[in-house]
């Protein structure tokens, strides 16, 4: 399995003047990264799985504080030591719940990731949002500036009640973001001059171990590789049993060339590959996907496994992918997800899926 893989690289030891030199360009141009200057320090995970924080943040339906606590306890007991959350998940709920659980744990025993790009503001009532149910009474404003990144991380630390964050993802800077759509590059320009060099500076100062993008499309990551030096990116919805050819052709080779790791989000397509009739985060079911899922489910069971297990291992198989982070609100499901990453799946399963053209011929197979 992928537990042997290196997880992220950390940049250390550059003098402040050297670190900032690539970014002292004109206001009308995006700074170009200075390549091959980073002294790399490897940070590893004990395994190639983690826990995502969408469900903990009341994604799709409410989760009680007690239920969230039990889910986190179940994940920890199963061996999960990588946790991913965001201020956006439930408008602060996910971070508060992760912090309530993790602040009593030894800080050296886990890796924590959160996100930047939105600053929460108090509101009179909880927002009406299609994803977050019974969210906290906050609204937000986008801020991808250097000052906004610092403020966002400080706010997250207070919600979490923890003194450090390991990985920071610039969140939802992407064309599928309904607030941005075709104007997403305008926000990207702000991040390229603000958030990206600031996070690089924080990495060099030792305040964080790594940064990257957390997005649901490939293009923003590819654009970031042209102008900055991220360490690790969270790519959600782009590599699963249902949809993966674009990542194989464009995303993974580009990241491998730059030495950038990938965390695979939504490996189950927001529950679709676990049997829920919901595909990804937007509610649109592609034509023929239910039928394709049924065919793959039948093949998986024929070879003695279940489709959820096959989907999680498939998403973790590429060399560039260092972890998959399915979410859950149930302790038993957290344990099942971890067990799914440990079982041996017969190679004939992948052979049949390829023969029947249900997955790419070039898709890496789990070891």
C-alpha cells in the first residue's frame, strides 16, 4: 500500500530577502517562482488515509456535537492521524468540533490541515446554504490577500483551540465556485500576489509545514504550478472510479514534475460510490452514472469485495497521491473506511474493470 510514500515537503532555511526576491515584481504581473532553492524536509503519515471534515461540519444534513465527537473518536481509534477541515464547513462548526477533539491529543501525533480564502463574519442568523445544514450564524467574504491569509489562520487557530496548523489549502479558487465562475482568474491574480507568497513565507518561517490549493477542478492547480511553489494540493472530485482520465493525463504528470503531492478528496464522489444517490457536491447526476456504478458494484462483489473499498483503494493508488480523506459522521463508518484501505483486493478485479472499459487502461492499480 501507499503508507511507505512520502507525504509533503517543507521549505526551510532561506533568508527573508532571498524568499521575497521573486515576488518584488510589478503590480501588474504575477511573480514567478525561483525554482530549486528549497531545502526539503520530508514529513510522513503513518498511512495513506485521513478524515475529511465536511460531514463533521453538517454537510448535507445535520450532525450533532455528540455524534461528531463519536465519529472523531472512532477515526482516532482506527488509526486516523491526518485530519482535514475548513472554516467554510458549517461556517466554523467543523473546525470547532475538530478542535474540541484534538486539543487533548499529543500535537506531535497527528497532521492537521485547514483552508484559507474566506473570512467569517458574524450574522444575525445562520445562512441559507444548500450544503451546510443548521450552520453557525456567520457569513463570509473572500480574501486571498496576504493579510487575509494571516487573519484566516489566526481565526482558525482560535476556533480550533490548537497552537499550530500543518497544512494550509487555498480554498475554492476555482471556476465551479458559483460566486466566481468565469471570473475565477480575477481572484487567482489576487492569490498569486498575496496568499501564495505569504504562505511560502510562513512555510519558510516554520509557521506551517506546507501549502497548496484545495479545489474541485484541475485548472487552478495547473495555473498555480506556473507561478508558485506549493507542496501539496487537495484535489477533490477529480480522481475516482467514476471520473479520472483528466487527472491521469494532465494533473498528475504536472504535479510529479514539480514535486507536488496530492491528497484525493471526494474519492467516493460525496457518497455516490458508497451507495448514496448524490453525486459530488452539486446535485447533478451525470447520465449513465447509476448504471455504471451498478456494473462496477457487481464486478467488485464477484471478486469478493465491496465497491466502497475498491473506490478508496483506487483513489490512493497513483504514486503522486499521498492520502485519501473520506468523511463520515459515524464511528463505525470511520473504522470501516480504515479497514478498507488495508484489505488485499484481487488484481483480477482491476483487470476486469479495464477489460470492460469501466476504468482507464492507464489507471494505476493498488498494490
